[in-house]
């Protein structure tokens, strides 16, 4: 349950305190009265105030002196207050009040509506500051929780990398020993099963690598620089085409705009998309792969187009999810993580990804990045 905002009213004359209390009685606030500066200072020790209404002319400690002390104390240094005076109403005294940190100055006699509206204004500001403070605290807690979750994720990744790999290597190693040392003593079915063990062990290792990469992509800080996309794609294809020299691939690079991005992360996007295009065109001769970009409003849209197997657009929403595959392993090998990595990298750059295709008629994968 929210507490009512507290207002400190300070005046050495009881009738003035009663008058202020009467004017403000319909507001949803709690009034704390003090008949001297010393009493007001004591009240600030026990209460957190949203606003203070200070009479200027008081014995022992006038309103200006009280305001100066309030401003020096850490707890009340930002407390808004309004001076109320029937005597010090000339401009020099009003300016003196503002110099002491007053947020407003009201002269007596005053219209109740003016005071009420001013009080409502400062109460609203106070409530907004409290809401903002709570929001900042929630964000701080959320950030702390995210840090803890990231540490747990790093620990999990370490466990996956080491604890799972060791037995997997052992399984693969023993299967390989059986194949090399006892293949002649085993029948065809036994050798087939051993080969399946090694093949699936290799797939499991690749899946672990892909999952670790997917996890790292979400945590790694981006280091954005101006990147020549044309140079990046050209360099990668120069490396890849030697591995594909047995294939008839027509690879065309059209205009590629430069962007401001993390070069390592964006290269991973190109690697995954181009390798996908190469993989899904393996039954085409010639395989045709086209890469280009265009400026659309505030984005640069890049694409990788191929004439490969394509996919049914009814399942397009599954493409960029982890472990989501639209083709069987018998047709095209894969772990179903590569496009998820693409989406995560592009999203972290403030872009988006999508695809268009027709089954057996090729596919075009798009990703957008903000213009430089």
C-alpha cells in the first residue's frame, strides 16, 4: 500500500498553521507541522518529505536560514520548498528566497487555489521521481540478475565444452578402434553400426560447437567499425571456392554497401548464409548464388539468393529458431543452429532477418542493418 506524500509546514504562529492545514485538507497528503526552524529540522530526521512550506519571518531562525540548512543536509538537499510571507514581499526578498533554493514564492494574503495548484504540482513531481527511482531499482536488480544468469550460462558452457566432450571423444575413439582393428572380423551390419556411431558422434560434436557459438554470440560485446561488406564477402568466397572446385557454381557479387558493424560477428552472418546457399544447391548444375544489397529507407538490406532446394513458406517462421530444420539429415546435413546465430547477431545490430522461397525453386535470405 502506497504511503501518502508528506508535507512539512513551518510557521511560528499556530493560526497560520491551522489556516494552511484547512486549505490543504482535501489533498491526499499527510501534513507535519512545526512552529519553529528547530522543530522543522527535527521533523526531517524522522520523516521523508515531498515538499516544505516555509514561513519567512520567524524568531530565532527565519525561513531563509532554515532553507540554507536544509540545502546543506544530504537528506533534504533536493527537497522542494515554497516560501510564504506577508512581510518580505518586495523583489529583493523574493530573489533572496530563490537564492536560498526556493522552488516558489507566495505572498500573503494568497488565493487558496494558487497554493493548492502549486502543492499538487510538486506532489506530482515527487510521485514521478519515486516511480522513476523504483524503476531504476528494478532495472538495477534486473541487471544484477542478468549478470548472475550470464555467469551461470558461462559455467554451463564450460561444462558442455569439457564434461560432454570427454565422453563423446571416448565413444568416438573406441568406435574408431573397433573399425580399424576389428572390421575384418565383423560382418557388414556390425561395421555399418560402428560407422553410424562415429558419424553421429561427429554430428554431436558439431552440435556442441554450434550451441556454444550461439551462446557466445548473445554475450559478446560488439565492437562496431566501418566494414566493407564487398571486401568481406569477396575474401570469404576466395577461401571457399577452392573447397568447392568440384562443383559448378556461378557466384555473383553485386553492389554491397558498407556498414558500421562488428566485423567478426557480421562475417559469421555471411559465412552461415553463403554456406547455406552452397549446401542447398548441391543438386543443381549449375548452382547460382547471387549476393547484393540495396538501401531501403533507413536500412541497408542485404540478400543471398540461390536456385537450390528452397522451402515451403508456410514454415518460414521456423527458419531462425534453434534446432528448427525444414529438410531431413538424409537430404542436407545440419544442426539447425546456423540461422538462429544469424538472427541473434543481426538483432544485436538493430536489424532484422527474413526469407522468401518456393519449394524446389531456390530461396532468398535477407538481413537488414541500420545505415551508417
